[in-house]
C-alpha cells in the first residue's frame, strides 16, 4: 500500500530531512502503521520504539481545542457568530467572533514583544490586547493566537484547566492511552530541537508560547503516539464516534468538509485547513515539529504522519517543500488506486 509514498519517507530519513517517522494509512476501518529511520540522532542514535511519543505541536489545535469547541457549539453553550468579548470581556477586539478564530480570519497579529520573558498571566494579558490587522474577515492568516483564545474560552465555560477538560472530553473517552500534556517517561518521547538555552528538548513542549502557558494552552502542548492519533482520525472517519463512544455528532463531522470562512472562499473549515483535490475535499492540519493529519471523510481514508523533523536542528523551508512533495505523492497513489 502506497509504496512510492513509503519509499519517499525512507529517502527523507536517509538524506537528513528528518531523523525518522511513524506513520499510518487508514482505509475505512483498516489501519496500517509503519516506521522509518530513528527517533534520536544525538547525543546518540536511538531506534523508534513502540508507542513512541511525539510532540505533535499544532495537532493539539484540531485534536483537542477544535474538538471541544465543536462539542460546546453542538450543545449551544457557544454561538459561532458571537463576539469573543461575550466570553472574554478583556479582549480588545470586539469585532472578532468565534467563527473568525476558528477559520483564522480574525486578523489578530500573533506577534508578542519580549514573549519569552513574560509569565503566563502577562502573556495572556498581551494576547488579549493584540491588534486587528486589515486582513480581518477577508484573508485567512494562520496564527496560534486564535486557538489560544479559544482555549481560554473553554476554560471560562468549563471552569477547569484546559488540559483537564481535554482529558475529560477527548482523551479518556477515546482511550488515547499515551496522549498527554505531561509525559511520564521522557525516554519514551522523541527529542526535538537542540537549542542554545534549552539543550536537546525532550518530553517538554517545543513551542515557546505553550512552554509558558502550560496546561492553559490551546495551540500546542500535546504529546501523542501514532496509535492514538490514528484512533482520533478514525473517530472522524467514522462520523464522530469510535468503539461505540460518540465524541461529535455525525452532522458536525459532515459539515467540516465545507468552507466556514466569512466569505466562503478561503478554503478553511472550523479549526481545519481544507485541501481540494480533483473535487475531493480533505481535512488537513500540520504541526511545526513535523506532524500532519490528512483526512478524506467521504471516502474514509487518512494519512497520519508523525516525525520530529526539528531534531536536532530545524530547516523549515527545505522541510516544507519536501512535505508538499510527500503529500502530492500520496495523492497520486490514492487517485491511481481509485482508477
């Protein structure tokens, strides 16, 4: 299955694009999992182990934050077109709604001066004051600010820390056994980048804002495994339920494949990016550390990819070009199988 895609992943582990990868192809209820390369290169080489935990970075946004927001929308606890100020009165941008946050059309500038020197409370205060740019409502500009604010809204509604809400509403019901904000065994975690001030980061979140915000961060912070991310993906492919446990309503999952931006022309769903390929619509999301989920809800297929491509150093422009090549190869093989 997907021999060319697998061959390309193997090549990327050999040419230094990434140290290794754990990945899966899902076809309806069948999941095939694979490993290539290594989990660590420094201080010594380590193989990828069973239940290898990866810092999945921005997959946190769709696996956890988006999923809980969708649940709250289903229950009418939240209103999609309500002003964010309804829930976060201290937000300076009164024109921004939940729809804008979910579709990254808020125009909120994600730049925070002296970000790394701020405490969690200081960073939150700064995020609530970020200005709205001219792109508001008419362009999709991806920024972690949107999902961090959605995380704060969840905490206001649920009156618990965000990580506790995630545990209760998503992680435990789906039996995601190795998904957590707090890995118990650092040796189980694939290391990420070697940085001058942090050394080789391992078992601690790579993302700088998530490092500060900890259990209150809706944009990053989750560590997970290939099996767990595949189970989450299966839940969506099976229209919101898995093993008899319903996480989302079927109608909610069906509607994720449509454009939810204010003008309906920017190819963004609620929380998810949309990839339209030969009239097929895929849900797509990536993580900076080298992860992505690609879902075809209609045909019940998925490509789940976990790596620590920032280990030991990050070469983002090179990686992004090769990631696009990888996804195009997968699409070509998938379409050839259908023919």
